[in-house]
C-alpha cells in the first residue's frame, strides 16, 4: 500500500479511546513530573490518583493521616498543591479524570480555581470527577458523610456543572470496585445502574426539565473488565443496552446521543497475582480486549494497571509498558477500521440477554427496597457473600489461577529481581508535604479563610448548592481538612455496614478439621477463642478483612470486626474490652510500618504485649522481616490465598500450650 493509500485508510478508521494511566504519588511536584513524562510518551488523558487523607477530607498533618501521605496517590491539601500538580499542563486543553468521591466537590473546586489562575476558559474544561459515594459504602471505603447528604453533594456538583462546566462529566458511576469486592456480573450491572438511578432521581429536582435529558447524557461510568473474556465483553454490551432502556423508559430521554452508554475502564486489579507476576501482562491484555473489540460497547477511555502492582508501586517504565499495550492495539492492528464484530452472533446475544435478565431481577429487588441508598446494607452483604464464594472456588481449584493454584512451579522472574524492581515512596515526602502545608496556612489571609468557611457552613446547612461556596473557599486558601471539617460538622460522620454478620453461616463445607481445632483450643482457654480483626489508618479496601472475619466466624471463633478507619488506640481498646486472644490487622495502603509500630507500642502500654498480632497487606519482603523483628507473629501477602491455612495459624497462636512452649524456648 502506498503512503497516500495508507494515510487514507487510517483517516477512515475510528478515533481511538483516550489513553490514560492512573497515577499520582508522594507530592504534587513529583506527580506533575510523572504526568508530563506520560503525556510526552503519548498518553492522551490524565487520571489522577489522590492519597487517602485527600480522599477522606483530612489535611496531611491530621492524626489519621500519619503514614498515609502520598502513599496511594498525590496529596492535595490546598490550591497551591493543585497549582503544582498541573504546572505547565494547560487545563483547557486536557481531559482530566479525578478519582475522587467524598471530597469531589472540593477537588473540583480546586481544579476550577487552578484553571482560572492559568487564564483558562472554565467552560472549556473537559474531564470527570468520579463522585460516586454509594460504591464507597459498598467496597472502597473513602466515604465521609451519611448517604443522604452525600447524595445531595453529588447532585449539587452535577447541577453546578450544567451551568458552568458544560463539557464536564459530573459523575462517573463506578462499578470497578464492585467487581474488586467480588460482585458477580449481574450484581455489577445492577448495583451500578441502581446508583445512577438514585442520582438521576435526585438531580431531576435540581435542573430545569428541558435540560434534564442532556444531564442524563453527561453521566458516565467507570467499569471493571475481568479475565473471563467472553462474559466481560457481553457485560459491556448488556450495560449499553440496559442503560439505553432505563434512559428511555424511566426518564423519557428521546435523543439517542443522550442515552449512549459512555464509560471508561480500568481492567481488573483483583486478579493480578504476586506469584509469577509476569503472567499479569497477558491478563491485562486479554481484559483490555473485552472492552475494545465490540465497537458498539467500546470504552471511551482505558487505563491499565502495571503488571507488578501486586508487588508495590510501579515504576514509570512499568506504566509505559501498559501504555504501549494500548497504543499497539489502537495503531498497529486494524481493529478501529471495522464495525462491530459481534452483531448477529447468537452466542453473544444469548449471553447478553441472560446477563440483562439477571441484572433486571437484582434491580427490581433494589427498587422494592426503596432504591440504592436504602439498599446499601443489603448490597454490602450480597457482595461479601459473593466474594466468599469466589475465594472458595479458588481454594478448591474450581477456578484456576495460573501460578497460584495450578502450574505453580516456574523459573524466577528477572523482572522482579534487584533493589529497584519496584518504586518506593519517598520516605521524606510526608514531612515535606506537612512543612509546605504549615507554610501555606501561615501565609494566607486568615480573615478571608474564616469568612469563606462561614459561607461554606451556611450553604451546607441551608441547602444552597455547595459548589459556589467551595470554589470561593478554594480561592481563599482553605485546606482540604478545613473543608472536610465543615461537612463533617454539618452532616455528621458515618460508619458503613461491614457485610459481616455475627451469626455463623451454613457454609461450613471443608471446615470440620478447622472447627475441631477451634473447639479444642477454646476448651484450653476456658472460653471461645476471640479473634479481633482491625483496619488501622485510612485504607478502605476492606475485602480481605471481611473475608478473614467471615472465615474465622464460620470456623467457630468469636469475632470482632467493626469495619474500617480505626486508630491504633481504638483497636487496642477493643482488644482490651473483648479480651482478644489474637489480633489481625489488614493494611493495603503501604502505611503498615508506622501504624503497626504505633499499635504494638500501645499494646505493650496496655499490658497486652503478649497478645499475638498477625498482619496482611501488600508488604515487601524487607518490610515483612522488619515487622517480624518488631514482634508481629505472622505476615500475609496476596499470595497467601488459602484462608484455612491462615485460620490454622491463628488457632495455633491462641493455643495456651503453644504459647507456653514458645516462651520456654526464648
């Protein structure tokens, strides 16, 4: 083919999706350098990861932020941080996705203020705030306020963007974390669509009727694609067809363009394995195909995890490798030159209809309960049950995971060797961030800050749209923690249901030996073996803790699990009150060292220094060894998928005979 013919063929092809990489770490300055590097490599949109204090409305120097600053994303505590984050990146020419939920009004306010400082025409800003609080209650855990005021803030953002940011997506309904929490495809479809309905039902009261269809058209979705390639492809087609159906029948939207299912995707991180991590490259590729091959249900934006995310923080090279995967599919293959490859396929059509039927049944059940907000506890319990079923299938070998429960022997990977195999967060970043935060507070106009906070509180109390006061507060120099304190003060805080019932389930298959061991050790203790599961810090990824608590309950232990976001002091107090024989901690944010050091110190201070502590998380080998030296009895990482083996370890640690033997050998 001549060069002219080749150019003609390429121009006739569809434009590719947005290429994104989910990124942010340490400081705004360091993240800005990463963004500019990724854009230079051909990334076409930004996807910002924020750290946990920012996501939950705390400043970097707050007690709960200790050890969490800059770990899972970038800290943004004020306008100066947002300014540094996008330095030399023209925001009116960028499409920016911000993965932020509870504090979405605030981060959008900071973004708008930073864009205005650049001289941008705000009406031209393009991007998305995730702004989906319901999935936070169900799976991710970075909520702040109770459901109803949180829903109000979601729709405040949407109504405000209609007037001021016409190209902005005010909400990204997130089913991604639902699948990470174990949702079946039918549950993922239904729970995400129920969330969208809850938001649109509330938004309908806040925008003029003639503008409502266009607002429906600006709701986007953020979806997960797992390894079951055919099922995931069909799920995307089912999503598109169900959304069109809901828009037409529930909301009377006549224009096809406003009924279009617009979604971005990050492929599944739940399935990334610590064992033989190089296999994750193939998993990521197959999962990407599920959301790109079917033109009628193709993602509008794709961000791929790095192959080594189960090991720790990816390096820029690892992120580049994932970006190149997208670029090769889009530009080297002929995928974008054809229509939908699956129209008329009877196998695909049958699977899509089955998924739609299952999702409709789930939706009807949620509607009968009063909608998504009223059904939060029900949905959470269903997710915990579904995740337990998923894990048991892996344990029994019914679901094969290569390198984990089949074909486990293999050659050591040269990609994971050496001191620089993963990137480590800058240990000085937290102190640097706090110093700049203190300088920011000292330099601002305190009277302007007080006035802005008073206006923000008044808007929160009287029902005025929260966005104008938030933008004004951003410009006045208010911090993330101060904004968070106002909404917490007005709306209150919230502790979501854990989904873990105290009552044992009847799913005790294969637990006979374990239950007998629990009974035997309980008899020696003179009471039922008591196991406390705690999640210190701000990490809201509770799936592992829920499954450990559930399995311990079904094994016959007396469990205590109160959910996420506990201080070490609260965990120690609970251990003292309950008389816990073993304490289990789950931390996935990378803040395990400072949090566990503090907790162990407080245990000793409370006279509980002999209580065994076990820890689970994404913990590098060097950190695991340090934890054991500090006194942690066992350390578990994602490779430890056999929950019964962990349960036997806990029973052995609680056994008085075992403890006496261990002490005698010291």
